[in-house]
C-alpha cells in the first residue's frame, strides 16, 4: 500500500469519498488483504477513541458552565432584571411595614386591653376587697400579671372615701411596684388621687393627716 | 453577531466541547478550564463575531489555541497540586472491562504521546465527527494537511497502543 492508498482508505472509513472514489477503494479492499486489515485497524481505533471520550460528552453540563452562562445571560437582561428585583424588594419592604403596622396595632390593642383589665381590677379590688388582701389578675396571653392590694382606707375631711393601695405589675420586662391613693367617686369607680386636679389633690393630701383610718 | 439565544447554543455545545478539550489536554479538569476560558472569550467578543461564523468551529478553534498557548483558567491555577493530581486521573476506564482488551485510559495515554497536530486531527475527525473540510477550517490548514495529519496520527496511535500497523496483528479488541 502506498500513501495515496492509505489516505483513500482513511477517507473511505470517514465517509469523505464520493461514489466513484468509494468504488476504487472497494476494489482495492477486495484484492488486498493488507488494505482490509488496515481498514479494520482504522475502524477499531476510532471505536476505541469514541468509547474513551464519549462518556465525557454524556455527562451533564457541570454547574460551573451553567453558572457562567446564566450569569452572563442575566447581565444581558440586566435592564429588566434589576428593576424587577428592586420592585420586588420594595414590595417586600411595603409588606413588611404593613406587617409591622399590623403587629404594632395588635400589640397596642392588647396593651390597651390589659390596661383596662388592670384598671378594672384596681377599681373592683378597691371597691370590694378589705385592706391587706391581694387580688390578682393574669393576662390570657403573655406573661403579664397584675396584683392589687388595698393597704388602708380612710375618709377625707370633705367626706371622700379613699384607699391607699399597692399595685404590682409583672411582665416580660420585669416587676413594677407602685403605690397610690384612689378615692371613690361612684360605685366601682376609684380614680387615682394624683389624677385629680392639682389644687384639690394637694389639699386632699394635706388633709390626709387628719383622716381617720377605717 | 448578537444572538439572543447565544448562551443557549453555547450550553448545547458544552458537552462536545468538553469531550474535545479533554482529548486535547489529557484531562477533563484541564479541558473544562479550556472550555470555560473559551466561553468567556466568546461572551466577551460576541459582538465581533461574523454572522456566518459557526459557533462550534469557533469554539473548537479557540479551545485548541488556548491549549497550545497553555492558557488555563484562573480557577485551576489556584488549585493546589493535590487536586490537580487527583483530577488528572481521568474517568475514562470502561465500566465493563471486558469491552476491550485495552483499558480505555490507555487510549488516553496513547493520545497524549501523539503530537498536538495529530491529536487535534484525530479528536476532530474520529471523535467529534467533523468532515475533513470542517476540520481544515478549525485547524486553519489546507485539507491535504488535515488528511496527512489524520493518516499519520492514526498510525501513531495504533503504534502507541502496542499494535503493528498494517500487519493485522493489532490486538485492539477481540470483539471485532
């Protein structure tokens, strides 16, 4: 076999010949065992090469390429992507603010309700409970707990019925103990003495020394 | 050549490019770095590509040039030697050892003993299935040169695999 015949057999193997050239190779193969063996070798080495390298082509595309190409793609569409992302984050912020508002509102309502409950507790306790006995109230949710203890009862010179009391408030932030004086203005209604108009409060306080403990 | 679907075309080409680059470089890790660098170049210069440029031809060509230049992606330069050694161990062993008398990593080793010119011609034509004409465009040499490299490359590979060319005694596989 000469070089030209080898090239022809290679091209025959690779499907690069036209029909006329293929016929020439077929004749060569028919009469030349060495040519047949050579063609077999070519086919065999090709088969080995494909078997060796095709598994790489069968592998899924590694993440590094997907990351690379998708990053570039998002670059290309950045005009759309960025405002969309911005809008999304703004929307999220608005939602969060609304959510925060809702939470605040709920907490405010709960707090207000607790204050009313505690105020009610105080009024009821001062109305019905003898001095030295504690009455407590526990919030239905959370850790808030209130306790009111009337300490002393007295009548002012102007014939008002007043009670000194201790209020103990306990919540997640700790314990707060407060003492106050409340005077009855009606059934079950005991506003704090300090909340009275300053003039009358001071005069009442001054007159306290003259009260008679009941 | 601004193609909105360029990245999609490129994604589809990746498997073939990885196979080609692994064959050229002798390792999938090296090959992947070549492919990645080629992708980055393509994306950088996509506007300067001619409309009639075949994407696969362009990629084959750039991968080969990068390989010849010994340019590797930064990621691998930064890897430690142990990792490089580890990935250099190709996953080319046949799942069924009875498939061939020659272990497939021996094919890989035999390929690496060839000259780059022979190896690239074999990869493009025997593995990638390019026509002589297409291979000539990628390699930027006349078709006659491609044919010559292919014939010599195949002979050299057969020799490296331990056979005696043209003798018919090459024991490349009992299945044939």
